[in-house]
C-alpha cells in the first residue's frame, strides 16, 4: 500500500492533467467559436464552482491571503462577484442542485 503522501501526489498529478486537458478543450472552443453551442447544466456549473473554489481556496490559504479572520467576508464578496458577473447565485444554485440530487435518491 502506498503511503498517503505518494497517493496525494498521484491524485494531484491526475487532477492537474485533467484540468489542463479540459481547459485546452474549452479554450479551443472559444478560439474556434463553437463554445456557444455547448450546453452546461446547473450541475455542470455547480461542479465547476466547487472545483474553482477548492483550488483557489487552497492556494489562497497557502499564500496567506485567505485566513480565518477574512474568509467569511472574502467568500461573500466572491459569491457576489459571480452573481454580478454571470447572474448565478452560488448559494441558490447549490440548494437547487443538492435538492435535485436528493429527489433522485
């Protein structure tokens, strides 16, 4: 059995590779002007926000930019920025997606 540090390093490598792959696909969709034809569901947006939040929070904490004192305020500002930028309220979306998952169970 692999030690936990090796497992985490392997997972990190897989995540980085997959993120790069999908970032490339979406960048090419924008460049080649077919991104508009993609259709993303509420679940897709929710998952993208979860991934973005996880990665950026990790980096913010490690850099010292995000901490216990300012996390609430910065998280609220982030939520407001997403709502202002693309009209999606992450909190409302989370309730919608998570409630929808419970009805599937």
